[in-house]
C-alpha cells in the first residue's frame, strides 16, 4: 500500500522507485521510466495516476501518454545525474503525499472548494486528450458538479484537484490576498 512509496529514500535506485510505484498502483511490473520521471515532476499527472490506481484501463492510458516522452533523458551521464536528483525529489514528494495519507478532504471543504471553482472565471472545459479521459460524467452531487472541467491557470482536472488535501487553488482571493479563491491560505510565491 502506501508504504511502498514512503519507503523510497534518497539512497535508493531509480529502478527501486519504479518497482515501488508499480506495486503501489497495483501493477505486476515497474512503471515505465518516462512515466516515473513525469510523476515526480508533474503533480497533476501523479494525482491522476493515484486516482486511477488499480484501474488497469485508465492506468494504461496514463502510462502510455505520448507526453511522457518529453521526460526522456538522452545520455547515460544525464541519466545518472538526473536520476539521483529525481529520487531525492521523489522521496520528499512521496513523503508529503504520504503525510496527507492520499486521503480526501472532508465534505464541507469539498463543497466550499467546488462552489469557488464553479464561480471562477478560470473554470474551463478540458482540451487535452488526457484530461478528457480522466474526467467523468457531470452530476448534481457535491464533488461531481465540475466533473468535466479543468482550471485554466494550472491545467488540473478539478474534480480530482478539489479532493486532494495537499492541492491548492493557484489564484488569490479577490477580497483577501492572503487567501486563495478556495478561502484557504495562499501559497507564498517568489
Ligand atoms: S482552482 Fe482556483 S483558479 Fe482554478 S478554477 Fe478553481 S477557484 Fe478558479
């Protein structure tokens, strides 16, 4: 379970990390190299992987997404250096996600976040194929009302984003610059 990811340490190999991520997602094989690199560097992609855990059809789409090729490295030397950096980064990222327990926010927070997104000018329909595939049918149910929408600022699929405790709205609240549009403390920038 989650321990497979939390056991990643800066001293581990890139192969160890791929093996554990594969096991965490319910696969019998390590996840592809480029998908692993992308998962560490692209949190929205990592969130989609976690959301599709134990769902082989959706995982297949994510793991073979052509955009993963952008994360390929060209030389052996680049690979060695970058993989060390990547593992260090992954150890920190997985630990943060682990602290959140890959849990979801409570219903009240979910409704507040969703209401904010529904009234926001940055709400939009998905354009990328991958975003379309990981969304689901619209509904009147709390947490599903923005099922087919993405955020124009961060590109995230909002039905997933609003559920994850460690996620944050990227826009400042129009009436209080210390908060984001969800009414939560804004992340400091610069
Ligand atoms: S995440 Fe924030 S900026 Fe994006 S649509 Fe929701 S409220 Fe608007």
